[in-house]
């Protein structure tokens, strides 16, 4: 089974798109270096703001005929073929493919309200083609919308990026509960909350250290913390240059932290297990 990683949090600005793009790129490189036959990785952008799309393809002009919008509004029997047709190469690595977002995704949610089987409009075509990839990574919008629900239903592994601030971490349990609701309510036994990733972490700030300690001490959340990504100006500069942080500065602290996190995610792909 292909692992499908979804980056989700109802808060904005926590590093979902940064994490999604760099994890997708990192997995593609790592799987290729490990000699995995199916080493290509598919990045799916479900956010109408299209940040992940812009960063990896240098385009934000995808629309009615060539984007995720096309897939989720297609006839269900034709959706898998439509998905394959809409995938484009990234500018980062030949092994990284992108199903781009579009501003039309805003209207798609309204169009699909009340449509039978709407929450499965991503998982059904993705299930038909996922075996062609070593992994799939899905970026989501900062809300629990229909598109986010689609992404969770399609996923096997949920990753929750969160900033080490009190108001941000207060909502963590609601994110966990939402993932559990999708798992149980939509009967998706393969969906698991695999990681909480603390982003924009600054060890010089006392509040960050205290917040991280509180999360780690929590009986539920503490078991899920998989790492921290330090705040680093290289991340912002890599966005400006439409590059992964690995390509922009492979030796910066954020790159080293993302490499460690990618290695954790890749372990079950390379060695088997859940």
C-alpha cells in the first residue's frame, strides 16, 4: 500500500505548505537514492491559494481543465484518467510530480455540496493510481472544509505542523479529534495520526521551550511529537527563489531537521510496517 501523507491543521501560517513541499521533495530524493523502484512522489495541492503549486511548478495559472478542480468535478468513472492527465512535473526534481491547485477550488466546494459521494472525489481516483508512486503528499488549506475532509479520507498518515505558541497548541486536540472523526465516521481504518511536527521553533525563546515541554508531557499529544523544525531565514529565502530548502541551503538547521523528519516518514516505506 502506498503511504499517503496529509499535512493538516485548521490554523494558517504553521508551515503546512513548506512542510508538504519539502517532505515531498525529500521523499523523492531519498527513495531514489535508496534504489526504490517506485521512487516517484506525487504532491497534491488542495488549497485554493496554491502556495505548494507555485513553489514547485513556478505557476499559479492552472484552472478548469488542468488542476485538482478538474479531477473532483469530473465524472466519477473518468476521474482516475483525469487525475493522471492533470499531473505535471515539478521544477524541483524529475521524480516529484504535482497535481496542482486552482483558485476554482473555492467554487468547487459550493458546487459539490449535497452531491452524492462528494467526500470521496479525491480518494477514489487516487486509489486507482497511487500504486504508481512511492509516496503521495497532500497539502491542505487552513480550515476543516470539504476539501480537507477529502484529503483526510484519501490519506493513510496525518501530519500536524504546529507553531510552539500557546494559542496554536490549544487547538491541537481539536485537530486530533477531527482526524479521529474522519477515521471513524467515514470508516477509514488506514488513516492514522502519525506525527506532530513543531515548526518555527526558536530555542532562545522561553515560551517556545515551555510550550514544547507541555506538548511532550501531554499523555496523548506527547507520543506523537516527531521533531522540531527550527526557525530559519533560509526557509523564507527558499520560497522567494521557488526552491526547496534543501536546494537553497542544504546545511542550514531547517534542512537538517527536515531531512531527519523525512527519514522517519520513509522508514515504513523502505523497511515495511505501518
